[in-house]
C-alpha cells in the first residue's frame, strides 16, 4: 500500500517488533515511495544484518528528512553501512541512532560519513559507547562538516581526552550551534577547552552546551562570563552554581586514600558479592564514609553512577577511579 501512496508524509511504526523481515519490507518500500518525509523505526529489534537494507534505502530515497533508528540492536558490524549511507544520502536532516550498541569502530565510520554529508542538521548518538576514540573521530569530522547544527553525544563514556579532541574540531567549525555532552566522565577542564574554542575561533556558531552531571567549578563560571561578553546568547544547561564542590571528585579522593575502608563498607550491603548495591544502600554507604554531602550532591552522584536508573550502583565503577571492568548489571528480583 505504501509503495503507491502519495499522500502520507509521516509514518510512526516504532515498537512494533518488525525485526528483519519487517525491516526489509519497509526498506524496499522506501526505494519507491516519494511522499514520506518522516519515519520512526525505533525499538523494532533491528540488528547489524538489517543495517545493509537501511543503508540501501537511505541511498535510494531522496525524500525522507527525518529518520529515527534509536533503541535497536545495531553494533560494530553496522559501521560501514551507516557510514556509507550518511556519506551518500542527500535528504535526511534529522538522524537518531541513540540507545544502540555503537562503539568506537562505528563512530569512525559515522565520522567519515559526516565529513562529506551536506544535509544532516541534527544527529543524536547518545547512549552508545563511542568513548574517547569516537569523540576524536567526531572532532575531526567537525573540521570538515559545514551542515550539522546539533550533536548529542551524551552518555558515551567520553572523558577529558575526548572532550579536548572535540574542542579541536570546534575550532574549525562554523555551523554547530548545540552540543549535548552531559552524563560523560568529563571534568571541568574538558569543558573549559570546549567553550574556549568558541572564543579562539571567531566564526564558531556554538551557543548552547548541555553538560548534565558534569561538575562546573568557579574557573568554568569565570570563563563562561568572558564568553558571554562576546556571545551574550551563549547558554549552559544546567546553569552552573557559584562555588560548591565536585561530589564525584571528593568521593574518588576518599576512595583513593581509604580503599580498604571503602570495600569494607560496601561489602556490608553486598551479601552476594556482585560488586553492586542498590541506590538506597549506596546513599547509606556514603553516610558511613563520614563524608558530609548534601542531599542534592548525593542525588547527583546517583545520577552519574546510574544514568539509566536501573536501580543499582557498581561500587568499583570506573568513574570512581577503578580499572575493574564494569560487568552487566545483574537482574533484580
């Protein structure tokens, strides 16, 4: 029916369990349909083998401007397909690939596609695992891309090193207006590099920075004040608070100096030796350490260590300074 339909412009078939067979049918339809402008395919169980059909549909369709592929099961083997699709497509303006299993290799392929893409304006890559290597690749792509206006790479395990690479890319980019980089283990100096790029490059378009759960100290506030002298419209979300301390940094320092005590306290709440405790238990652990945190500081810690709100905290988490690999969150009864 949709092959011949020339009136429908918006199609939402998310969360329908289409899987491979449905994906193939939809992609074949997109090769001939000339009316659809917006299509939501989120949460349909698509996997790497389906990315080939999607890439072919993106290359063959020049009408769809809004494409949502979030919350599927795309992973490393989707990289080449998505990279080529982004490179060759000339209609999609909004692309959502968030909540997938995309890692460093895919980030490199997507970044290569972005170098030459001339239509995508908003790109959502949040809740994947790009890490610093992926951030570096995206930073390089920003030097060449002159179309993207909004990039969301929140919740991607990006550290200060990745933030510095993004800052380098922003020094040569004159179109990106909004950068969402929150819920990554980035410290203040990483964000300082990013907003410094807006000062050092006079043609920078960046005016909005989302940095949820990243501590902003007085040095950041001071530099932000200088940026606003040049760009009064520049905004940071959430707004930085004057003074205060970084609760995550304070807790990391305590753990470094009192590692045995930390494990002793945590294990009292971890009877099955899973390295996980509940959110409520973690709040009790903090109190047992003797650290005097306000309730909003504990809330921030919980959000940083359990961003997807699964209800469990890994007390050997890398953000607490451990090299111990984070295991999959155990099933809760």
